[in-house]
C-alpha cells in the first residue's frame, strides 16, 4: 500500500506509478486526470510536464501510459504545432518548411543561416525567410526581387499597373498604353515609368502608344532599346536601398503575435508575413484577418487589390 501525495488517498501498489527519473510515486488516476486536463487545455509546453513532486522533467513518451490513444495523438499534434518537442538539444529548434505545398517539419541548428527541407529539398534563408540567395544577393536585394516578382504576377494576372506617384493599382480595360491615374499622373502601362503629357506618343516605338514596346530616356531623349548600348558609358550603377515598410498593428491570427517587427507589411500593405517561430513567414490578409497560402495570394484580391473576403 502507498499514500498518493496528490489526492492523499491510500492505494494498492498495483495502482501506483514511479517515475524512473526521480523515483517519486503517484497514483495512476491522478496522473491520468492531470495529463489529460493539460492536453485538453492545449497546455503542452515542455515546462508543464514535470514530476508533480520534485518538478524534474521526464521522458514525454510516458504520457502515453496514462491517456487514451486519441488524446495522446492530440498531444503529439499540439507539440509539433507549438514546436514543443521533448529531447531537442539546447542549440536545436523545430522548423517548418516554407514551401506551402510541403510544410514538412524538421530539426535544424537554431543559429543556422539557412534551412533545407529533407522532403522537398527547398532551401530558405533564416534571416529573411525567402528562398536561399546567398552569396549572390543580400536579404534586402532578395526582398526587392520577391516584391518585384509578386507585382509582375499581379500585373499579368489582373492586367493592372501601378501608378509611380501614388502607388495605386490602375486597371487597363481598353485603349492605348499611355495611362492617366486619378491623381493626375501620366505613366506607361508597360514599364510603369512616370511620363509627361507630351510623351503620349514619343515614349513608344513607332511613336504609337498602341505599340507594345516602349522606349527609354537617355540624355534627355527617348531612344529605342538597341541604342542603349551606345550610351552605356554615361549610365551609373544603381544601389538598391532597403525599403522601410509601414508598421503593422494587426496581430497575427495564427500565433497572435503583436510584435510589429515580426509581422511586417508587404504587397502594398495588403498582407503581412509573420516570421514567428510558429508561423515562419506565413502570410495573412490585413483586411479579413485570414491566413493566405502562397499559391492563393493572387486570388485573394480583386483587380484593384481589394480583399475579396472582407
């Protein structure tokens, strides 16, 4: 017979369980109700499952001895979701594959500069959470390229262009490639460059705004693209400057993070990418507060970049 230090009831030794890590003994009913209650409350952090007596951590696989198969499965799912995996070394973390079609989880060194998925083999930078780019490009250059790619995809899909002055998306339904924004700015539908009213024809090859090729301005004159090679010596190398995004004040709907440094705005302030440990660069819509898979990003908005689900 033994006295359980939790419920202070006396039980037969057959109903006792002794933790192998510390040799403290409790009744199985108390351990069962304790573990099941914490799992149902989704409280599965590593520091919560300790010996009730000495508070020493034990092998989490022992939980399976007391709870049902269904509840233990829920515990495993919650542990993976919250990255609370027993047995990880101090310098290891559980990472999510950032490929939306994969989302595999795997262990990496917590100070690693990049991660590579064991399943789909995709590599991502751990600093900007975009496809691996070093040493060819810095993180800021990679961000600019990614934003440029998203805009090009939007432009092709929505047949819309961006005003270079007010940054509003303008849809071309008919007519020539010389665009007029509601703010009064003239610009080219093909290259998005700001124009003057006098450039209505001269900006385009053949002096026709219906032509799908535009010229570039070199030394104050509009010239066709083959002529660029003759004046390369006057061009200056452009230095890519970091973009300062507005601060996001909307908490992430997946991890509830309110840190503006973790949930940065992108795509003309329509979405935010959350870089928390739980989300790892998953996107959510600022308007409707819904998480958006990467492959559904373009279909989430109208042709004027308004949320379809608000």
